[in-house]
C-alpha cells in the first residue's frame, strides 16, 4: 500500500472535487483500492486503520448505494460511524447547515461524508467543521467518489486509463457524475465524450481538457472502450427538455445495437439507480458487457482507499 504521506506535493485535506489532486495521487489512491479489495475478499473483512476515529455520514439527500458503501467502508476500517439524516433532524425545523454542522462537530467527529442538494454545500461544511470532508454529491456539481470507482472499474478491465475512450450518454445537464468523470478521467489519460440531446448537453463542458461533446450517440461510442449511460433525472426537470420519453429512448438509449459501434470488447457502465428500458436496455444492463454490479462492488474498496488517504497519518 502506498502511504499518502510518501507522495510528493501538498496532501489534499478534502475530496470535494479533483482540484489539487495530481495524477500521481489519484493513481496511488486507485492502487490502494486494490489492497482494500483484497481485504474485502478475506474471511474477516476488517482492518484497524481508522480505530479510534469517528466518521459522520451527513446526508441531506436520499441515497442507497453511496451511503451504504461509505458506512461499510468506514466500519471495515474500524471507524465509529455516526449517521445523520436530514429528514429526521432539526434541519426539518429550519436549522441552518452551519448550525447543524457546528452541533455535529461538538460530538468530536473526525471526518464528514456529505451529500446535499445544493452545489458547494460540501465546501461550506469543510469551512464550518475544520475537518476533512468527502463530497458524496452536491447538486449537479460533483460526485468524486463515483468517478473514482468508475475509473477503477475501467482500469480493472484494461489495466490503465491511458489512451482509453469513454463515452458518457444521457442527461449530462443534471449529472454530477458526468462532471466529475469529465474532470477525473482525462487526468488519468483517458478521452471523454459527452453525449445527449442538445437541451441536456451543456456545451461549455467541451472547454475541459480531454473532453468533447456531441449529440450523435453513434459518433460518441465509435472506438469507445467504455460506454456509460446516465440516469434521466426527471425530478430535476421543470421545463420542456424532451419531446417525449419514447423519442429519447429511441435515440439515446444504451443498448446492444448502439454498442455495436463501440470497440468489440467495450464495457457498459451506469452509476445507478437505473431507469430500465429508458436510458439503458435491460439486455445491456444485464448482458456480458455490463460492469454495473462491479461498479457497486468496487465502490466499497475505493471509498476505503479515500478514507485511508485522507485520514491515516494526519495530525
């Protein structure tokens, strides 16, 4: 395992997005996820790395896989886990984010894992708490650990991200996963193609290094080593983004017919939860190309590695 303190350059205090994270550190984090995955294959799936530390999962939005994955990751490393759910807290009575975090910090929490509907909320928690913060999704801005586990899953398949082409198709506009992957994957040597209908495809993302955008799904997947379908986030749509769901599925659904235009061994990814037979066909979700459950499995090892990297050896 690569000690976080042995790498050159400043060690990031938080994982809010990938600013300040060098390719060397990101690759070391993914290398350490290999070690964590080995821990998870043992009869006793636990190490003492975070013994004595308390990690708080502060989720102001609903979540199944991300929250479960983080809580298991922390417990596998022997941390105490404090669970905070906004719906059953004083937030529902009008308490501010700042006051809530100051209350939680009084309980001697050592690190926070935060999900919030507002972009930038994790940055505010980092400022108010003074403790390491991991962004588990803020608005449509960033979801860095999902991007890390996506990168890890692709690397597991091909050995490296260098020179790989990754097509991300669907509701890019509302997707924090798309933004974090567009930030991360080029740092690791991959090319990213974002694809969706013009109403769901912010063209300004093409300004990011290593990122192109297109509304043609066949063009997006041509030569792709991995194709990721994004969930159509209808709950965030209050305007006429689509003519109809059927028209959207007819054009942008990730299915075997579309995958015929990708590399022969290309894999299929989805960050979940899925709208089956809308943005992805059941055949593609369950077929031999699918690595969707592998993404879920890898999330635990990657999040263990993130916790290790941010907390172990820090004063």
